[in-house]
C-alpha cells in the first residue's frame, strides 16, 4: 500500500520498487550517469528489463548528448501485472525518464544535478503527456547523497502539481514482485537439466527480491532479462 505524505496533496510514499507501480503510472524515473554504464542498482535493472533502451543510451553517451543534470526520455513497451490476485498480465507504453544524477559512475552524485533533473521532471509534468509518475530516491542510493536533502527537493518542487507522484523507496517487495518471484522460480526449477544440482527449496529462503534471482547459479544476465520481462 502507498500512503499519503502528511501535508502533501499529491505525493505518495511507497515502500516498493518503481516497477511495482508500472500498472498505474505513465512514466517511471531511472537514474543514470553520462558514461554509458548501466551496471549497478536501478540502472542495471532497467538495462536488463529494457535492453533496447540501454543500447540507445550507450549511443547517446558516446555522442556526448547526455549531461549531468539532464533527463533523457525513452519510450518502451512494458508488461505488468494488472491484477496480481487473478494473475492478469497486460502490456502498455511507458515513458522512462532517465535522470542523469551522476557524471562518472565511479563518483557520487551532486545535489545540484538532482535539483536539475527534478526541475526537468517538473517541466514534463506541467505538460499534458505525463499525468502520473513514480521515481526512486534520486542520487541517495549509489549516489551517496543524504536522502532527507533529496526528499526536500522533490517535495518542494513537485508537491504543488496536480499530478500523481509516487516516491518508491524500494524497501520491501510488493504483491506484483512476489508473484513475479514465484512464477520465475517455478520456471527455473522445472528445467532439471539447467538446475539439476540445485533445488528450489535451497533458494526460497534467500530470494526475497526479484533482482536476487541473479544470485542463483546458472542464472546469467540473459536469462534474468527474459525472466524479468515475462514475470515482473
């Protein structure tokens, strides 16, 4: 469940991942750098979920078209669970707002870059194409910025908008993620030739997030990419 942040009209705080909210938003925000590297965190999850986007992103970076503080927009076709209880899966067009909160991926984010991307997101929300959005803790994960400072920027700049805005804290799995894990595990362990030395039971207690499927022996990035697009 998402909860209204006290005193804020349209900003919701969610303990789940941005991907949990694809069913209810027009756009999600991903965090990137300007060097063409989507190798960790949310960026890696987006790269594996939307491989064509990662390819285009690398091309844009090679042309030096993305600068720190920019928002690069890419539209994708994304599957999602509309109703996890009935296991109804659908497809929709989704905008991914790739927010350059870093310059070089080896170094931390800067608060002025976060402020810049939030300003760009605000401008986009002031238009007519995006009426709902979910965004992560911009620059406050691998970017190492203080979350309270980042949150203040987001709330100050976006709370006045009459749009649906969800801040996804990515603390626990939601029902769609849990369903995706169950379905992916069922597929993996029905293929005895690939996982003959493993048992589903031995992994169940250690897999609480979909991204942790990458920790299973013989699940490489290619297989994970297939699973995440099918089940989460």
